[in-house]
């Protein structure tokens, strides 16, 4: 479903998964049901926040590397100049 963007099949998968005898998987499927429109959109639409998450991860890594070394100015400089 994730690679083919066929999120409309998600309710069928949730029903089949809730019938399985694995409690963690049943719980996961149950929690997907709580926000079904958003999860279905994530499995159906081609847009995602992957690039943004990548940039946030890069900035957090740079921040960890600079921890305790200086104030915000060198960190800002490094974030803007690092590709």
C-alpha cells in the first residue's frame, strides 16, 4: 500500500489484521482506526513531509555537535552553510 499509494484498501487490511491472534498487531490496527482519514491520506496522496523531516534531522544533528561550544550565532552560521 505504501509504495503503490493504494490507501483505499486500508480498512480491509485493518479488519484482517484485527482478526489475527497477535495482540501487538491488533493494537496497531486498532490505533490506525482512530485517525483513519489522516492515515488513508498518507497512504493515498503522493505528497509527504519526508524532505522536511530530513532537514529537521540534519539541524538537530548539527545542534548536538555544537552543544556547549558557543551561542546561537555560530550554530546559525553552520546550519545555513552546511549542504
